[in-house]
């Protein structure tokens, strides 16, 4: 990858943090929340929170309220009303219907197992078979393959050509809309113009850029933060049972997140309250200080 891109202030900045309610926030998700928040506020921008509950099979009861309470405990306050993807199904259906009318979507009956058996990249098997779109998964015919993009932290990112040209799912066979569709539709609808998030989403970014173009919408800037890992390739995640961050004593984890993001942490910070810590972070944050790495190894329980 090339050297880190130089960032400039973004006019009318609109950023977001979009957790899935599949469990409490852990240190890795705190890094993403803090990084996106500080970048928005350092640019005098708006910071939105979106609950990405489109995959209802992974939703845990009351996880959304726990996440929101945790953000407030860390003085990460959103600027507009929270939206939930499950409340926006008509919007996703309208976009899907529009793509169908343009003959850009087709039915697919291929299973994950079948696609994995041929190398993991879908080869367009169902494209000319005219499967019923009411009872099949739906794939978008790729019109704008993205083989490289510039990331504000990671620099120039190159994407596997076969993956870039793949027709990908926008609606699953169980009737649930796919993440790749709804995240772009939401970002367009909310006017998001810079996306700061974890490096685990670098690869899906190429598809999302393609869909922004397909929907004739401006492509946001992207900045992918390093992932917090406990050993190489093993990121902190809800699926890996990463421990929840404390709501009662947020300062140690917040200071650790500052260090992780490359902020020049000083000993005096421990004397500040949580709001003062966030104010200090806003004044001192820059994407240029964030390590240009896809992952950074930490202890299982990072502290200040």
C-alpha cells in the first residue's frame, strides 16, 4: 500500500457509527466509535448512530439499548435521531424494485457450499436462467467493478479483480436484505460523506463504492482503522466473546482507545473527567496519526 493519504477538512462533514445489536460494545468497537466520533468533531461535523439490525438472526434482545447507554457513558453523543434498519424495509424494497426494473438484478439459487466448491467467487451461473425473483436470492449484475480505491488511513487499496467483478447478493434466499445493499442505501439517505470504521470492512468497501456509483450517488471518503487483535488474525469481536467495556468506569478503556488511535496521550489525562477527555481527544485527533496497519495486537483487557 502507498503512504498514508493526506487528509483535508471535509465540508459539511457527516459521519456515522453503525453497530449491530448482537452484543455489548467491546474494545474493538469502542475504537471504531471513538475514531469516527473524534474525526467528525475535529472537522466540525455531525456524528450519527445507526443500529444495523437487518440480520435479525443475530440480534440479541436489549443489545441496542445497552450499546446506546455505553456510548453515552463514554460521552459519545449522537447529533440526530437513531435509525434502525428494520424500520426501513420499504426503502430497501423500493431500491430493489428499481434495480429489477432496470434488469440489473436476477434470481439465484446457488448455495454458499456450491460457490465455495468452485473457489469462493460466484461465476454468474444463474444469470441467464430466469429464476423467479420472488422465491430466489437476488444478485446485482455488477456494472461498476472497483479494483482499487484510496483510503485516508491505509492509502491505495487494491482489490482482487475477480471479487470486484462478482455479481453479489442484495437479498438473501430467506428474504432478508443483504448488508451490502442496506448499508449503502442508508449512507445515501443520511447524507454520509466520510466513513471511519474498522479495517475488517476494507474488502466490502469495493462493492459499496460500486453500488454508490450504480445508484448515481457521490462516493463517501473512507478511512479504515486498524483492528484490535489478541493474536494475529484474531480480532476482538462479539462472535469471539470479547469482553464488554465498562459503563461504570469508562476512563481506562477510553484512554487506551486514544493510545490505539495514535493520540499523544499524557499522564495528566487521568485527572480529567470523561467529557473533558473527549474534548481533549477532539482537539488532538488527526487521521494522519492513526497507525497505517490493518491490525494491532493488544492484551485481552486493555487499560490505560
